[in-house]
C-alpha cells in the first residue's frame, strides 16, 4: 500500500477517509451486508487506474475463490469483484526463446528487437520468481566489454544495466556497470561508487563469490605459513651449520673419522628421514634437532612455533576447507535451486537422490510452485514436513499453494498458524504480508493494514525485494519463505572435501608416519626438545667467533668465549704474533664480514625476510617472510582455488591492485634494511 503511493498519495488519503466513513456507516446501518462496501475501491487504489477491471475472470484458471465475480448486486455476502491472481504463464522454454531472440536481434543490429526481447526476459524472470540468471548476465557483461573496446559507451551501458537486472547477486555485473560508467564519465564519482558498493554487497551475499574469496585468502595464508616455516627452519640450521659440524666431530664415533667422512655422515643423518619416507616434517625436525643446542632461546621459540605450525597445518587446512566448501556440495545444489535459473535439470537431479534432507525437499517444492506445478509443490512440501523442515516456514509456503488453488480458508489457517510458530523475522513477515493481502481481499482493512505494517517492520528488505502491490501474478502477489541461508550452509558441512583436504596435507607432510600418530607424536617431539634444552643449558658448546666466524670451541682451545683462539692471540694479547700473521688474520676478518654482509643482502634480495633471519633478527625476518609469502601466494593462485562458475575478469586485476603495492613496499623496506643497517 505504501509503495508507489507517492504519486497519488493525496488521492489515496482521501479515498481511505471516505472508505473509513463508509465502513463505519455500513457497520452501523447494515451489519450483515457490510461486504457490500465497495471494497474494490481499496483494490482500486492499488490498481493502475487504466486497468480493465472486467477483463479478470473466466480467462484465468487458477483464480482465487473470493475472486468469483458476481456482477449482479445480489444480497450474497461475496459481491466483491477482485482481480484474479494470474497463474504462472512463463516457461523456461519461453525464457530461452527470449534469450535467443535477443541474441539474434543483437547480431542483426535490430536495437528495438533486442530491447523487446530483454524486456520479455526480465518479465519471465519475475513471473518465474528467479532471483538470478547469471549465465545470461555473464554474457551481457562480455557484450559490455566488447562495446567498450569498440568505443560504444552507450551500448556498453545498456548491456551492463541489463546484466545487473538479470543477476543482481552477480558481483561482476555490478563491477562492469561501474567500469562502463567510469569509462563514460570519470568525474561522476557517485555514479561509479554506487555499483562498486553494490558489487561488494553482492559478492558477500553470493556464496560462490564470498566462499571463493575466503578460500583464496585462507589458502594463501596457509601456503605462506608452510613456506615461511620451512624457510626459517632451513635458515636457522644453515646459519649454525659450521659450528654444529665442529661439535659433531667431537662426538664419540665421529671423533675417529677424517673431517670429510664426518661431513658425509652428517649429510646422511640429515637426509635419513627423507630416505625413510617420513616426509618433510621429519626432515625439518631433524635439521632443527641438529641445530637445537646452538640456537639462542628466542630462535628456539621461533623454531618451535614453525614446527608446531607445520604440525597443525593439516587441521587448519581441514578447517579452512570446511568454511569454504561449496562447489559440488549439496548446499550449492539447493542454493542454486532456490536462487538460480535452469530448465529443471537441477531439480530432477536432486529428486533422483535418495535420503534428501528437509531443506532440499522444501527447495524442490518451492521450485515446482514457482514454475506453477502446484500438485508437485504440495507433494514435496509434504515430504519436507515429514523430514523435519521448520514448521512455520513450511506452513507459509503450503498456505501459499492453497491460496493459489483457491482454498482461502486453508491458506488463512496455515498463515495464522505460521505466524504463531514463526521464530525468524522473515517467516513472520511473510506470513503477515500474505495475511494482509488476504484481509484486503476480504475487505478487513484494519487488520490488513496492521499485518502489512508488521511485515514491513520485521523484514523491510525482504518485503521490498519480493513483495509487490500491483503485480497479480502467482509468484508476486504473495511471498514465499525461501529456505534459510543457515540451513543451506549446514548442508555444506556434510561435504567430504574438508576431511580429504586434511588427509592430503597430512600425507604430504608426514609421509609414512602412521596417521594415528599425528599430531601427537610431533608435538611430543617438540616437548622433548624443550626438556633437552633445559637439561643441557649449562653444557659448553662451540660458538662462532665474533670476529672471524671460525668455531670457537671450548674443547679444542681450552677457553670459552665469544672469540676463537686465533683472534684472542691476535687481537687481545698484542705483541705476541708477527705483524705479517696479524695482517693475514685481519684480512680474514674483513673477508668474513663481507661474506656475512653479502649473504644477508642476497637473502634479502631473494626472499625479503631471509636477510633478517640470517642477521639474527629471526622474528622480524619470519614476519616479513610471512607477509611477502601471503601476498605472493595470493597472486600465484590468481585464478582462485575453486573458481566460481563464471570466472571473473576482475579477480586478477583486483588481486594485483591490492598485493602489488603492498608487496613492493614490504620488499623494498626489507632490502633497504639489509643495505643500510650497520652491523653491530
Ligand atoms: Zn676468530
Ligand atoms: Zn673443538
């Protein structure tokens, strides 16, 4: 009633005053005959004035009961001449026909023909209550692109606007509209911003898009985590390789070997986990174990975090897959059945399945109802009810079918019952909205307005999108309750993908380690490392000489300290060594310093954060590695792991626009750090 009344507001207002007065008078004077109120005056207000009123009956088979016209002003209680509800006339074949007609007209440059076909398509979309026609919209988006490339901005705008109307939940359609408007007039910021914001909202609403987005983010984050953990552990090991090799040669059996033999023995030990097929986790853990006693506390903590992250990676992957699983799941099928457009293949595919859960059954019922097959709708609603579909939601939809069949009393009872039981605002709003329409037809204006107000208060967006006052088609005049998003999403949880993803990652990491030992055995290993570190905290071990980098070994050189024996002799006890030897040592120190500096710089150039890890700023280095790794993997997975049915041309550009500046800035800072920072 409120919608569309701005034009003739005063007329309506005066009408309702007159109507109220009439009702009062009639109620006083002729209580039995109050239905003689020229109730159509209210319907009049809703109707476009030029609507031919008498055209209604006879031609419309699924006419509602109160619409039975009785032209003679008989004393019967039903003289109200109401406009009949129009049954669904459009068919999927008609939709395809309109689409083919539009394509043909566009090919033949027949602009009026193309527009007429588009109007027919949009009309059929409304008649069949299809939310989105993404296939057609994607095609229009491509046409808009082509028109832009051919410098025909007006054509492009027409295509983009049609795309948006065909599939309001397709983010690409809105993005294309924004792009077209920007190409036409870049100064109209508002005109561009509106579709951009609509694109964001559509993307968040549409699970293909939103879940693909979350999947890309999580996949990049997990891949970056794995790569960073491996890189940090490798660098921590390599940085200590020289001193740990020196201590290795002091071990009982190794002591008797020549250095080359000892070196190969160390390599064999290092490669043993891989040779045994225990996987990369065991390899990295082995390297960490060898370097463990030479790491400072902070780096031990970092190594533990890295190994723990790798240990929990399979679980995290499973959780990420659970949050993002969509394509191929039952949830996708049901969602598409509820929102998308197809020729009934999807419904047939679902119907052929046994043990369908209640949301799927309810969606099948609503599909048939929207296509006008009321008997099939009732059958499936019945099955959904037996399978435990939410009673209130189902009651509204069952009431709608009854109403369309002409069984008004049954419909009213169902809606009232639904309103009593409804727990979600949308259900209560739909029941109230439909009741308001029914009261209107029964000329109970007060009740009608109350119910209508309640519906609009409860779910204004839902009523605005699905309700309609001057459209008397079966799928428009009263509103259905769609299957709830939450219950559709729960169907995705039954998907086997998360378990498969978890197991795949575990198998990659753990190789032949028995699955039941994961993650407990690795976590126990980490605990043992810490116990060993605490027990051995007083043990003397070789350190790298602060000046020349040679191993400064307490066993070989009978002194413990930050300097090796040579450096102590040359630099601390002056006058003991020949000047020539001293110069040679000083040259060695300079070479060592240059080597360290250049290793840092090369690592910084190669990886950004590797230079920091090498210098000893391991935590900061790990964070830089993680950040760059994330941005890099976002770009590497540029197609997306599970691309939506219509791969978006905007995705790669969007990813590039976000990641490239951030990545370059972070990389530049890390490299600059490696060049500028004086060594302490
Ligand atoms: Zn030294
Ligand atoms: Zn030694």
